[in-house]
C-alpha cells in the first residue's frame, strides 16, 4: 500500500455513533467513542534515519522499497 493512501485512510475524526445507536436501540450498554488521529511526525525523533533503515531492510530482503 502506498504511504500517502495509508495516511489518508488512518487520519481524521472518527466515532462509533452508528454502532452505538444500534446497540442502544437493542437495549445493550455500549460506550460511545470519538477518535482524532493525526500525523505526528514532528514528535518522532530520528524519523529520517528510521525511514532510510526501513527502505534498506526492504531492499535487502528482496521485497522492494516502499
């Protein structure tokens, strides 16, 4: 999977409102949850060197680069 597509799928504001409503209507206790997923590259130390190491491992393993 391409990294840009993965980031787009995994970031944003999410909730379980649909599931919560279904469970509530069925008389079941179920927690409502909200999630905010954002890119936090600025909080990761040595990000560039880790990314390069990952690419090298993929090349050595024969599975190709990302």
